[in-house]
DNA sequence: ACGCCCGCCTGTAAGC
DNA sequence: TGCTTACAGGCGGGCG
């Protein structure tokens, strides 16, 4: 499940190797991955014969900007992958939904078994005017430093449980179920603590844990778990899962206090935490 | 405003 | 062994 660290890893790799490339053709199969356009022609024609000028990211959204001022937006959902293919003749992976071929040779392929992900093209202005999910995104935790006082005010302004708040893309962009658990462990805070109950020390710890956990995860090229199948553009997994403190470690010893990691179901989602270390 | 549930999907794994 | 069922979750929408 690509969250901020995984999308950032994809972004950095694409930036190194697709800028300046010109799109020759785009082939879409099925109706699930490109669903915002009235017709597929509208999607493909906005991409074909245009050059990639930059690759950026907002939260979990990948933004590939073109020389036409249009932007190809990719959201990975649960199982989306963007694969950089050097040889166009390589056999298609199952669940390949979009194939972008470059004039210089090579392809980008969007593969997505669960089809929660999507691709669409909008204008640069459209990112803030026409796509509410993007326009309403909260701050990016790695995009500049926020004072912990400002962060504390934001927490105070809400009276909600910490975990759902961290996962609220309108509050802070890019954190999903997995990194929310890791961040809360690092901060020593329980998932169900109310956001307006934190001491100033806890606010600082939460802010620092958020930035450090996400940065560390990027250094290790994200997390790949058995069933979530995150892969980078080369088809390789990340390395951060081996450094997880709580996520997917039910019953295993807490790396800090040795008590078993607890798993709870909340709103249909798994939450992993240490009942000793998190208060 | 908040918390929770559902539906959308398919691959994997547990259960019978 | 083989079938069926449960489970994983991002996110929008709906409900209490």
C-alpha cells in the first residue's frame, strides 16, 4: 500500500530517468484505472506527443507534469505499481491497465490488481480548482519544517483520536494505516489518545516522530509486506518493513520493552501497538 | 464534527 | 487436495 515514503521513492526514481522523455503512445485497458475522463481518447490525447518536464508529489499522489501544462496524476490505491520497462517486448504483467510508451524507447506501465488506484490528466490549475481530493490535502510532513507550536494548535483545534487524525488526508497528507502505527509507537502515544489531550512534550514528540519515521522509511525505499506488494519502478521491494516496530508484528516482542505487540481492529482496520510503551 | 460502516477489488491464506 | 470464506485496506459516501 504505497503511502508517502513509497510514492516519494517512486518519484525520485522517475525524476532521474523520465524527465525530458516524450510520450509516443498510451494504451489503456479496462475501465477501472482511467475513470475520470469522459472517454479514453481525452486521456490518451492529452499525453501523446508531450514531454515530461517534472515529477512531483502531493501526499500519496504522484504528479507528472508535461510541457503542455497538463499533469498526469497517479494515485496508487492499495496495490498500484508504476513499472519502468526498458524493453517494450517484455511480457505484460497481469493487471497491466495503462501502458505509456516513450519515443526514445521504453515504457511506463501501470499495474494494479485491486484497481483502487487510478490515473487522470488535469491542468496545473485543475490541481487546486477541479480536483477536490488534491485541493483539500493537508500539509506534507516532509515539505518544510512546521513549528511544533503550530502543529500543537492544529491538534488542539480537533478533538479526535490520534490515529484517524494522522490518516486524515485533509489534516496531514501521505500517512496511511501502516505509518500511522509506526509514528504513534515512535511517539509513545496510543492510537486512541484524543488530539487535544497532548502535553507540549508529547506534541513535540509526535511531530518529530512523524518526520523521522517517514524520512527513515524513504531512506530504506519504503515498506513491502507480503500481501500489499509494493514495488518500486524497477519491480523491487522496499527494505523498511524489517525495521517496523509494531506494524505486522502481532504477538512479537516489542523491540523496546519485550512485551508482545497487540493487534486491535478499529473501523475494520488493523492497529498494532505496544500497550506498555504507548500511553 | 466525529466515528464507524459499506462498497469497490483481487490475491492470499486459513478453514472445513 | 480443493473448495469456500475471511481478510487486507485507501477513500468517498452515507448514516447515527
